[in-house]
């Protein structure tokens, strides 16, 4: 299937030369991709983030096992290894938040909005 993109334009007539006072208009324009608010160019994002989350989870497990093994053998762990472990863990949390945002955005078109 070919993807189609639709765009909406709203114009204001405030540049006219007379002072018009039209009544307030209230409108809601919703574009959907099938039943989802997610645009066609982001259709595979949920799957790709889930794949990255799985790979990062495996990385955290491998690093955790390596840290435990190093602690048993040498009673110490290099600081760089702990930084890599923390960075991988924080990246995994970031991807989890992005998955939650995409999931909510697909349903309501707004996503997670912490304001």
C-alpha cells in the first residue's frame, strides 16, 4: 500500500483592512492512520523500540553477570564498567518511557504530557 499524507491549514483573516468581529469558532480536526493517531512514517516504531528494549535488557543481564563474576574473583569492579552498566540501565528506562508514550499517543493523539 502507498502511504498518503494529508495536511490541514487554518487561516486567520486578521490582515483585512476592516475591523471584523466574527463569532468565535470552535472546531476539532483529527487525522488518523487507520484507527491510530500514529503517522504512517512511524508505524514500525513501537516494534523497533520493543526490540531495542529487549536488546538492552539482555545487555543489562550480561553486564550484571559480569559484574558479579568480577566481584567474586577480584573483589572489585572497574568504575568504567559501572558507568556502562548505569548508562545501559538509564537508556533502557528511556526506551521504556518512549514505548509508553507511543502507546498512549496511538490512542489519544497526545501521548504522555507531563506539564
